[in-house]
């Protein structure tokens, strides 16, 4: 079997040409994605989360480009003078004919998500004030997030109206403590300041630092933020600026140390009370 025979066979067999193009496109997509992954694996000039985001977008772009190109190639095999038909119909006519308005909207929305740096792969986000989860894949057409329960949610980029991102450089831990009216405010104040010192000492690595490695905002007692919180007691607020990747751990550990300190000092938290008047 020589090259001339193979060429003749491909010219005569439409199915063989389609299969050959499918194989070439598949191999091309695999090779491009592998090269991109290998490139980011050996690079260090871009943050890891951004690398994963760009890699996800390129993977989606190559997949859609190959798929659309393959579909157009198949159509060209069954339609004579397909190039003239395509040019005569116009790009707008082709888009409307295939009902791709929503697809174009999703793709443009996906490009803006990346360009405006609204999120990265691995970020914990809330979408449209409804869905919460970790970004697993950012595609040209859709976004995939893994919910806390483990379910994988796929939402079209064009349907995304609002994004709350918990992983944009810095996050402030805010914890509120409501204590009984019977507790001495000065004593509570000093105990909470002591708790903040313990948090800063034990979790120094969690705190957000500037380019000189100085702490931007340590854990501190913000103040007495309510004299009658929900008609239950005095409310004190503790705040601290942490690195976004440690936010959830820092929040949990802050609550643990606060609870431990308040218990050791025998400070009573406010309780819900129901007053019943008898006639």
C-alpha cells in the first residue's frame, strides 16, 4: 500500500476523510492541552490559581474550536460549494440559523469572567446569592462548581448575574460575641483582648501580610457594637484580616479559642428568655 493509493482512497471515500479529520482534530486537542499543562507545570511567574484558570479556559477553547470546525467540515462534505454558501449567507445568518445566540452570550460572559479576574479555579464562591461551592472548571460556555455536599453544579456563564468571591487576596474574619447583661463590661473587654492575643500568637501564619511581611491587621477587639443585641445582651465584635486561603480555618479556630477563653473565665453568654406574665 503506497502513498498514491492512500491519497486516491481518501479522495474517493467521504467517510474515510471524515474519520481522518476526526482523528487529527482529537490528537491536536490532546497535544495542545498536554503542552499547555506541561508549560504551566514548569513555570512559576504566574500564581498557581491563575495558571489553572488559564489552562481550563484553553482546554475549553480547543474543545469547542475543534468541535465546531469538525461540524463545518462534515457539512462541507455534503453541500456543494459550501464556501460560497457560507460567504453568501453571512456570519449573522449562520448564527441565527443554528440558534446560537445563547451560545455566543455564554462565551462572551465566560471571556469577561477571566478578563475581569472575577474568579479563579479553586475559589470558593456564591453565585446569584443562591449556589455556594468551589470552582472546579471555568469553560467558555459554562462554569462548574463543587458544592459543600459534593454535588457538581454546572451553570451557563450567561446565567451568572452576581458573584461573591471569598478568595480575592484578603478576607476579614468577623466574629460577634453576645454576653449577658450581668457580666462586667471591663472584665469581658480584657478577656476578649487576651483571646485576640492568643489567636495572633497561635495563628500568626494565617494573618495577611504586606510586601514587607508586616501584619496588615491582627486579630483585635473592634469594640462593643451593640448594647442590646436582639434584646439579649451586650455584643462585642472581634476582627482580623487573614490570607484568603486560610479564611475558613481561621474562622473556625477563632471561634474555638473564643469559646475556650470565655468558658475558662466563666463568662456567661446571653440566652434567649421568654417572659410569661400571669394575670
